[in-house]
């Protein structure tokens, strides 16, 4: 099959995601299209319209690809420096051949080659660009030989350790039958067009968006070993390779032509800072909170709101779901220096930033799981200031739950996900009108929870009145005080009743606080209690069509913040029927004390018992502290399985470890959580899981499709506290 259909499909996705006014983040996400920098070397121009790779398909024919070879520094010391500490070289030889899962040379496809004006080799495939992973481009430079797949979505093929890792570590893992299924999908041998043919071009392209530096003295083999040890990279590649096997008969589309969502986003990060000379190499905790962004003037205000857009359509009988996100966020950090010195940085240091994914195809599996490889745009803060910073984010594999499916005019009422993405902060310097990459200012590792709740114009907050909810939350508190680091997590319940023009909340919470004091000592306080009265009010959104209630909410103590004010506790959103609420807690404080910055989730109480069976996808993060060490643990698509009064939890983890005394922060390594648990139904949807020093406490939703849980554990002397979501598997 020729690639022209594929190019048309991706163009159609970009076109459909580009409709709308662009005056709020949901429209903004729909408006944002992928673009490529003018330069072929992304070191020479950091572009916020790029996902990092910055390839260019300019000047290429429809069936043509450009080949660039990149090698570790010691293999070509005089080569042109590019991203990830690699050097661009002109290959001595290039071979193109068809292959099988054992990577044998099965002959050359019909092609022609030429050189462009810059000396790059261009290859034109006479039968159309490959979509399957069965055509390899191999380049040799000196004694180094590396390969890349010709199936690359942007036609700008990089041959380097990242592409070699993909070739070497995926195809041979398929069984003969699985590999044939992938080829059949591309060839459409069953006379049904198969969406998953586009997974491999996406994967081949997105491996080049990862910001992982290859040491100058690395060989090809040692570079591959470094990549294999970067568990976030390795697990992404493995997940995408598995995604390519998804049965096309199980993929579907959302019910409506499009659906827009309010996003509630919390990212917890642990990394290493080089921004300030006096703190170079110190570890750094961070928290990112989704929030609206004011983009207009005082006389003509305008806002971008955190949002996600899903769009479904049929093209050539393919059921396509496209998604795009745009989430402005605030950031706060706590530097933990050797000697247990602590320093906070907030809005005075970190300008409002944006977490934005490029529009692209996704698969809705059994109307319950939304699957995709997500590439994130670079962003720039402090442009034209004394310090301009470029922010990169690595791709991640999205495995989101979609529930509450609507009718023909309405999409699912939620899309819930957790994921891990590393990245860098890079100093940018203007050169000849472009922003050139200079020193790395940060390496950061982020675990995120993202709750996307269906937006509905004309939302009436009165739908919340007269209902009872279970809650769970986690918040952080950073300070330059006697207790610089605190994490508070708890669960409780709400009763929401009408009160004049507001919805009044009577609530009670029990919580645990994990603390590190200024001496470095770690402690845990269990059994905290909070009882208080709060209020919920609509938070009006200023859209191109006027002021509208779209499901966004304010959470205050006693006095409404108003449509555009800063609430006492935080801002959030509700699904249209009011059954699920989520809030970003921002400087949250009430009469019973300071709560902090984080995420609160509330769901209507279940009218009957908790489920006794079922399998649930587990995602979330855990913060760990002990004497001399900090740890961030991301649960990477684990499984919680229920069986009567017992349950089992099994999950791979990505773990980032900060050693305080040596001032080192290790990149994510593979870990594991595995436990057999006692499962307790505490009534009204409240549940508990426990074994030994591990406990999970929270609730299940009324339809029994989601659990939201506080995680607490003591492991080898390390105190851990976190927040998990567990969502039903098909």
C-alpha cells in the first residue's frame, strides 16, 4: 500500500484539531498544529512549535526521506554538534533493504537516491513510503554501523543510537504470528482498513524526541546500554511495540464528533538543578499545578483554560480518534542541598509554563481505554529576558480510562490518566535571530495525574446539591522553615447542600503527614483530622461566545472568589452530571490549617457495596524520604485485581533517587511493587487495602469503575506517601 493515504490521514487529523477560536486552552489545543524548525540541526534553533526532533520535510517529494547520521562524540570529534551530545556526520555508505523480524537482508525495494543542496542523502521509495517495520536504512561511518526504520512519520530519518535501539530491541521480540499481523495490518489483507498501521511511523519518529545525553566517550554498544538502562525510554518503546498489536476490531471512536474537557493536572517532580552556581548539582522537588492563563489585556481580557479535545471521524472507513492537550501550569520547587540546606522557588522564579501535546491519532479500545504515543511540545519562558529558558519533555505512552460514554451528541464524560515524562531546562541564547541551546539548567523527572472532565456549556452547579461524596487528596508544602518539606495525604467525605447562592460543604478528613525537618530528619504523623465548612461556586469561563459556565468550579472556605478571583482552596471542574469532581489545590488553607498545593478528587458515594471482583489499571506517584535520600516512584500501568476479600497489586515502577550527601540524582530505574492485600469494604464506597507496612485507603466510584486511593508504606526504613488511581480494564 502507498503512504499517500497515511499522509492524508495525518493531515486530516491536524485539520480537524485546528478548528475553533483559539481563545481558551481547549480551542488552543485544537488550534495547535505540528511544525518543523527551518534548521536541520535543532541545536541552532530551539522552537516551541517542535517536539524536540525538529526534523524538516521541506523540499522532499511525497515518497522521499532525508537521512541524517548522528554518532557519539569520540567517533567524530570534528562532527557538527547536535542534540543529546551527538555529532552529525556524512555516512561513508548507506544501504536500504527489506527485512523480517530476524533483521535479515531480504533485498532492496524499488528506490532512487539523490543529494540535496546541503549534502544530505535523499531516498525516494517508488512504491510509496513504508508504514511497516520491514524496511531498514543502514548507515556506516568508520567502524560504526547503525540502522533506522524507513517508516518514520516526519520523513526526516535520523540514524543514531536511538533508532538502532528501536531496530535491535523490538522486532525480534515479536513472535512470527505477531509480526505477520503487523504486516497484514499495513497491507490490509483482511479487506478492513487498520488504524494501527500508523503506530510504527509514530514510534520511529518519537524515539528522537527523548532528551537523553550520550556520553562523548561512548561506543555504539555502550550508548545502547545507556538507553536500555533508561527505563522510561525502554518502557515507552516496549509499550508502543505492544500497542501496534492491538486488534483493529477492538478500536472504536468516541460517540460525538468532538468532545472538549476541562483538565485538572498535578505533576510531582524530582530532579537536579544547575540553574544557580551556589546550588549546582543539588536535588530538587517540584510540583506543577494546572491553572488558567490570562492572555488578553486589562481592557480586553482573554483566558486559556487547561483542556483536552477529542475528535472522532471516519476517513476511508477508518475509525479515528484524535486528541490534543494544552495545560498552562504553575510550578514550585524546593532545593535540597548537601548539608540539609533548603531553598524554595515559586512564581518569582518560574514563569507560567505550558504542558502541551501535539495533535495526533489515538485508539479507543473497547470504549474504555484511550491509547496513544504522546509527544510534547517544547516551550520557552523568559523570552527576551535576562534568562531565557527552553523546556523539553520526553514522549510518554498514554493509557487513559474513558468512562460515562454519552450518546451520539456527547463523548465520554471523563478521560483519566497517569504517566511519566522526563525533560530538561536549557539556557537559550539569541544568535542571528534564533535561540541556540547552551547549558543544561535542570534535569527533571515528572510523574503526573491528569483528570479530564467533560466540558458542558450551561453547567448548573446546583446539580451538586443534596449529594454526598467520598474524597481523597494529596498536597505538598515547601518552605524555608524548621520543616521545609511536607506531604499531606488523606481521605474523607463531603455533604453538599444548597446555601443561598452557593453550594455548602460539610466535610471531614483524616490524613497522614510525611515531613522532613531542617536537620534532614524524616517523620510521619498519622491520624490527623480536619472538619470544616467550605463552599463551591461556578467559575465562569470567558470564551469567544461570551461568559459561560462550562463545569469549572471554585473551592473556597466561606466567601466566593468570583469568576476570575483566586479561591482560598483551589479551582477545579465537574463532569456534567456532578458524579466526579477534581480540584487543583493552590496555596490551600482553611480555618483548620494550611493544606498546600496538590490534587483533591471527590466522587459521589456508592449506594451499594464495593466490587468483589475485577481488574483495574493502576497509575500514580509515591514520594519517599529517609535519612539522606529522596525518592520519586511512578507506578507504570500496574494491575489491581480483586478476589472477594483479597486483592493483588502488581506494578512496574520508575524510580528516581536523590542522594543528598553526594548530590546525585539517578535517572529513572526499574522497580516493582508486588503485594497480596486484604481488601475491606467500609461502606458507602469507602475501601481499604493492607498488608504489612503497606496500606491503600480511599474509595470506589458509584459505578465501580474507578478507585482513588492514598498510598502509604514503610519500606526498608523509607517512609512513602502517594496518590493512585485505578481504572477498570476491559
